[in-house]
C-alpha cells in the first residue's frame, strides 16, 4: 500500500501509483494476447494472422495495406472478451475477503465493464434524428400530460400542479443509487365522493415510438391491454404491460433512487400523441432489495467512491485509449471525472 498525504492532488497520487505499479499494467487488462502489439510482432505474418482469424471464425477486411493491423486488432479484441468472460466468472464466484489479489481483479473487471456506460460519448444526432425527435416530443408531452392522465384513466387519476423536471437525482441517504427521470409530479386519485385525494409524488418516464416497428408494437399492446394500465412491480401484469425488461428496470430504478412508491410510463407518438400510460406501484420490498444490491456492489467494487475511510486510490484499468476507459479515453481524465463525482457526493 502506498501512503500519501490527504493534500496530494489526484494527478500526483495517480502518477505515483502508476509509477510504482507500472510492471502490473499489462496484467490488469488480461494477458499479453489482449494487446495489438502482441499480434503485430514480426514473427506473425499476415498469413498466420489470417489463419488465426479463420480458426476463431472472426471476420476481417482483406483490403491492403491495413489487413495485418486489422486482423491483429480483431484478435486482441477477441482475447479481451475472453478475459472479460473469465473475470465475469470471478465476479460471480464467492471470493474470500482475505484473497486480496482476487478481490482486486474482480474490482478492476467490474470497472472495465461499467466505466464505458458511466462515461458515454455525447450523442451526436442530426436534425430530425430519433434522439432529437424524442427530446422535443417529451417537452410537448409534458404540456398535455395533465389532460391526458385524466382522459386515459377515465377521470380516476389527476395531476396536481406542474410536472417538475430534474437532472441526475439521488437521496442523501443512499447516494450510490441514482437516476435521471423525465419528471416528477403530484398524483391524485378520485374518492367515493368524486373529489380527489393526494396519493403520492410520482416519477415520470416517457418513451416516443417513432419507427414503423415500434409504432406497430405500441398499437398491438394497446389492442391487447388498453391505453391505461395499473400494476405492481414484479408481477405478471407488470411484464405484460411493459414487455421491455430495460424499461421495467428503469422505472424501478427511478422509484428506488427517489424513494417514491409510484412511477408512470408514458408512450406517445411524435407530435405529443399520448397513446398509452402505465402506472406502476414499486413495492417497498422491491426497493429494499434493489437498494441493498446496489449498496453491496458499490462497497465491494467502488470502495474509493462509496466507503468512508477507504483508500482513495482509483485502480488503473489497463492501457490508455482502450475500450475499458470509455469516453474518458485515458486514466487521468477518468480519475478526474471520478474525483469530481466523489467531491459532489461529499458536499
């Protein structure tokens, strides 16, 4: 372990850590077969590389003069994936707490898989693209949401006040569980006298169906189950109402991060044509288990960010400018991003 003063800057610490551990850097991303340099050695002719690619059933471009480097890249990527698979087995295994080497490898493998998703390249969409169209449509949907909730629920539910929009949010009690909902609003339900009672704050997630395929799927779901649905997370009705498991996970993450019981999924067509709404009650048990899972993952694999008193060393994920670093590209930028995240958490 390297002892460093608290006042050391991130770059000073990382430089010392990387100098001291320079000899290990080739092992943290797998073995040497995970590098292009290994396959570009002089003894490996284009014919040898071609035979290896054919042996592993890997497609490659046959256009010279880059054929040798292209095949070397394919082979390095192949062995990197194989190493990731090995590390995935390690992540799923019961590693003893006193096996420091195995625990360190497991943390690095976890970060290699997650960092590219944490730090993604900004979307570059052309005017009129699907992402831009979805964002513009969401702004329009929010303006008509109050009326459409009342219409599609046949007056049973209503929105009180305005829909509030946020960025990334989390409760101070569990900052390891975060989410970026499309909005939050106060949900009301009609009682036996015809008046409305406040139910709860509700998280909003909107999806725009803009292609022929997604539009057809939305129409089919409406024909099967109607334009309004209510269900509880984890139930069969939940899976039927929202078939996409990524969407179901997203709703549960929203509700859990904000500590709210209700989440609403709104499906619409371009032009703010709201076609279907699903109101989901995310059970306390579901939220409890999700929180506990994320807490354990954060403590086990990201202790430098979520465990008070832990060593703040951010491990190297391998050579710079590899897929493991994601949009950050290299170690120092990755470290800066993570340190900014840590500083925000401690505010």
